[in-house]
C-alpha cells in the first residue's frame, strides 16, 4: 500500500505519533511518502526515518503531482483534504 502523508498541520501536529506510524507501515512493507503542497524551495524542517520519499507538490493538486511522478497513492492522510484534488 502507498500512503500519502501531509506534512504541515498533520505530521507536524504529533511528530512522535507519525514517526511511529511510518516505521510500523514500513515493517508491514507499505510505503509512506510525505506529500506537501510546498515547493522544494521551502523544504520541510527535517526528514523522518523510514520515508519512501518526499513529494513537493509546488502548490498543484497532490494527486496530480504524485501521479506525474508515477506514484499512485492508495490512502491519503491530510488535515485539509481539498488540496489532494485541488491546486492552490
């Protein structure tokens, strides 16, 4: 399973919880990507252990940005899910 996990106000709301989640997902052979609306010139503050990768969506819809990279997310975790399908 591929999981898209938002950064701002999701991962950052409880870093310990989400870090544990990423590691547990890896143990079950799932892949977790940070999917952030940010552009890559506004990097995230640190890289959590066990991520498959970070997708900087450059303020376009997260689904569109990940699919353009060949990543088909099965499950999205986001505090503001409208940005999964809508661009800024």
